[in-house]
C-alpha cells in the first residue's frame, strides 16, 4: 500500500450526531466523508479550514483562549488525561453547554424541538 492509496475508515455515532455532521457538511458544500476527514485533520493539526474561519481573528483568538482555559480546568480536576479522555471531557462540557443554551432558548420561546422536522427549529421562522 502506498502513502496515497485510499483505505476505508468506519465509525459509529448516534443518529443525531450523523445528522448534525451531515447538515454541517451540506452547509460547507462537502460530502460527509470529506467533512469528517477535514474535521479530524483540523483537530489534529490545528490548520485553518477557509470556509470555517470566516469569523474575525479576534473571535478566533477568544475561542482559542476559552478552549485553553477549559483544557486547564479539566486538567486541574484530573492531573493526567490521555488524548481520548481529554477530548471526551471537553465534548461532555460542550454538550452540557449546548443543553443549557437550548434550555434557555426554549424558555425564551426562540427555538423548539419539532418531531416532524426531526430537530430543533427557530420559532421566529414559523
């Protein structure tokens, strides 16, 4: 097998996660495979994905600083974490943040869950 020869990688994710990734890939005009490859490489190598870095450098810097703070907080709680455990903790934190934000948005009647549409929708678009 040469370095450039392609091979298959499979992963199993919850149905809702696949849908989120699929929607995001569609927004970026990418295939699901291309999206997953790009996101994995972006996470591993910290390179810019042009279509994802359209926000200002100031916002990017703030996001990086926020992430660095979160990493330090997690490592303060757990002295040693391998890569997978660190990612798992950070993702769990993000999921908690998303859940809290969705709760606030639902309380403010800005979004609601639609079983018919299979996900959250903005109520001001109805």
